[in-house]
């Protein structure tokens, strides 16, 4: 599976990023996987290089980056 997928919204382009899965799903499972998160164009670069982490780990790192980069 690709690490990203794109979706257009009326105001921006969003991209889904697939992080490391921490849950096994049966073949017939449907729904939103725990490792998939949507990012707007502005925040997508923050997710680059983090797909080896779980979604929760990646979001924690992104949150830390945003907190430390705010003037």
C-alpha cells in the first residue's frame, strides 16, 4: 500500500498518510484504520520521514515540532 493518498477539498488538498500499523485487521474488515491520518498541504511536510512510527507516536512528534517552532 502506498504511504499517501490525496483528496481535494474546497479550500485545500489533503493527503492521507499511512503510519506503521499497530493493529492487525481481518481481510473482511472495513472502516478507518488506526494508522491513517489526513494532513493538509501546510502540515504534510511534518509527517515526512515519520511513517515508520505509529500514528500516535508521529502525531506526538509533530505536536512537539509545532510547539517548539511557535514564536
